[in-house]
């Protein structure tokens, strides 16, 4: 057989020079019996054309094989030359290969003469092109014809060669397939244990690490429950990840365990390993579950009836009765007002902000100032004047400004400090536009004054955001995690200390375990879980929300879908807070610890920041 090396390379316009279409076997074999003057040539557009009667007949396909050679997926092609009288006129062969997936092409040509002596074995002469590197799941069109070329009539033999994917045993050991995890067998194990006293589940997940993946994402999820952890290989052959959660957090006893790999080639789009974990055998006996379920349904029905009856009452009477139920040691004289500053990162995040406003109004009796709920006056005044008006009102009162930090807040703050400009799709769709950037430019100079700290509250939703999303100027004050520390945040709104000498003030229905028991709190929790689930399915969600330039809502109207959620809630009387407060007496005395934490004040460069202050200190 003759092994033909690569001599002529044709690439389509715009493709890189380092094409994957190449030949590994560059060792010619010209020792076939009856073959003379075997010589390797480059392909040329100038080929000799002779009359059909003087040209050799066309070749015949013999076999096509796909495999792995030198860690590369390759294809070997073999064709035959008929041993009739026309073989005397044969001057060589030419083979062309076209990648139909990328339009890359390759041409190989070699010249030879067949001896006039008949082949003593009476077999056709066989030629081969071996070691052609191919890509998995690509399709190649191969054409072979003999030289010289006839002036008319069929003379070319073509064949379409589809290459299988890396899951095919013929090529799954190629390096590019290994780098995509073709041979990764995780051998996943899940050890489940239940602490009946604490009523907590513990799950230890074990699996085998892969050669070309250094990072893994392990998650367990059930209906309404998600938990995710990242783990690095760190030269270990096997990895273990532990999860712990309360058994009442699950609405069903089957969980989905998912392991996401990050191989060097497929990166964020690699295959996942999934396993179902059955927790049913670990639950209490069925009779106890039925009794507990019936009890919860009865209690839930009673709570729903009470809430419905309270909403039907006159707001004035409701507030009065709520005031009578409050202990004498803790009373709220005035209805507080809060201005909320945030970034429109995503439609689901906007839903969280709106649900938080509903919760503050209906459950906490707080008057909420939000740009989306005051678009008419905002359109008349303009964003700067609207923000400046509310800021002046708050500065002259005991009201507060709540800054909800998120990934968009951090990105826009860095843009104000000279980083790359940020344009979010939701800002372009919103009728009020980006309100965060003008809010930061107005409020940061006031915030850095020590006297203004008590007016500002910094918080973030820890299930969908993180502490790194807080801009550096706000690191000097307390950052509240919502909804874990919502009760402490509400005490800040009320200008009341939770811990007082000898007692601790508590507000029913605002803790992390209780806030979702009311309708507005349940809607807020559902909104947070919906955005958390979306982030798990779309790790690059924030980059997908970024626009290349600042487009208006009209320009992207056809690409965006805007959903307007109307919030309905019962607002209590403006003089009282409907939340029930109770005080726990404690037999202890001690020094009062301040809430504020002194930290190093880090932000953008002083030149940029003082310039920003000077810009916004000009009279309006």
C-alpha cells in the first residue's frame, strides 16, 4: 500500500491557518509490485486534460476506517486501480477532502506509472491515504480521480464520510475526546444519615475525579429546595462533598443529585452526571407523617382564615387593635418611610424587589418609596430631582435609605470609578431607566460623612447575591443578609435597639423561619427561590443581561419581554405597625456593643472619588 503525505493545503477565506484537517503519516511507500516512477507532487490547478479514449478509467473505493492514531481521531481511506489496458495511460491520482462543517479543504496529489507487465497476482493495484486527522461529529466529502483528466464523461469517485462523536468507542480514546470527558466514569455514591433528635439529614456524596477537569459543581435539589457546592480536585483521585439540611425543608422524599464537570475543552458546556437519592426510608412511619400533614393543614387553614378576616377589616380598626396588642415596653409612634435604591439586574430580581416592598408595606407597616411605584412623578421631575427631593426629605426626618446591593450595583460603581461602562437589558426596558448610577453619585458624598451613616442601610439577598457585591464605600458600615438578618434591619428602620439592658426585643413573624408564613412573605420567598434556581441553570446570567451599548427600550422592544407584576396588599394605618412585638426578659447586665464595625475604607482611587464628590456637590 502507498501512504501519501500532505502536500497541498487549501483553506477557505477567513479560516485560521492552523486547520485541524491534516495528515499524520508522512512516510510514502512506493514499493508496490508493478509501480514505477513513484513521485510525490503538490496539487496544481494546471492538470493535463486528454481525450476520453486516451484517459485512464476512474478508481474504485475499497474501504474507509475511523480510529485513533498518535492520540488523534483519524480516518484511513483506500481505493483501487482497475488493471485493464487503460492503466498504461495512468499518470497518477489526486484526492481532495472537504470538511462540510467548516468548509476547510485539503488536496493531495502523487504521480506514478504502472508497469506494462501484467500484475502476476491478477489483483487490482491498491492505494491508501492514512492518518487524516478529523473532528468528531463532522462530515467529510472525499473525491478521488486518476490523472490525466479526461475531457468528458464521469471520471471522479466521491464518498461522504460522517465521523462519530466522542461517545463512540472507535475514537473516545483520542486526546480531544479525553479532554471532553469521554472516558470519565464518576462512580457516584451517596451516604445518607438522619439525626432524629435534630431532625436533620446528612448526605455525603463521593465520586471519582477526571484527568482533565480540575473543578466540579455538586448540587442536590428537590421541589422548592436547592443546595450547591463547588469543589476542586487538587491532585486527588476521589472527592467527597457533604450536605446537611432539615428534613422539613423537603416537600418530597426524592432528590436529584447532579455533578457538573468543567473539562478543558467543553469548559462550561460539559456533560453532567445525575443520580436520584431516595430519602423515603429515612422518614418517620407513615402514620406519623399523615397525622403531621393533617395537623399542618388544619393550622394552615386557620391561619389563612385569620389573615383573610384581618384583611377584610377596616384599616383604621386593624391598626388600633394591633396597637392594643403590643406590649407597653415597645411601641412605635410613627409610621416609618424607606427609600429603596437597587439595580435592575434581571426581571426575576426586579420581582424580588417588588415583593420586598409588598412585605415591608403589608407586614411591617412601612411606607415604601420606589421608582417603579412612582413613575408618574419621576417622569415629571426627572431622575436627579426625584432622588434629591426624597433624599432631602429623609435627611430632615427619621426615615431611612435602603441600598440593596447586587452584582449590577458593584459593576455600575466600578464603571463610575473608571471601569468599563455597564448597560443592562432591564434598564433599557424600564420606563425609568437606570436609577442606580445617579443615586450613587448623589448619595455617596453624603454617606461618607459620619453623621449620615444612620440614614443609610446596606443589605443584600444572600441566596442570589454575595458580600462581594457591596461597593467599597459601604464596607465601613454593617451589611445585612436578607432574609436571615431582616429582623435586625427592621430595628434599624425603627431606630430601636434589639438588645437592651436586661431584655431582648423580638418581633413576631420577621425571623428567617417565620417571615414566609404570611402571604406577602411567602411571595417574597418564592421570588428569591425562583431567581436562585435560574442562576443555577444559567451561571453566566449577568453577562447575558449586558448590552453592547446603551440602547433605548424602543430599540430592543422586539427582543425583550417585559412582565409587569401588580402587587396587592393591605396597608395598615400610618400611625402604627401591625407586627406583633414581644419582649423576653433576661437576668443579665452588660456593656452595650455597637452595631457598626470599623473596617478599612476601600474604594476607587482618591483622585476619582474626590472628583466624583466635587461633581455632585454643585448646587442644583
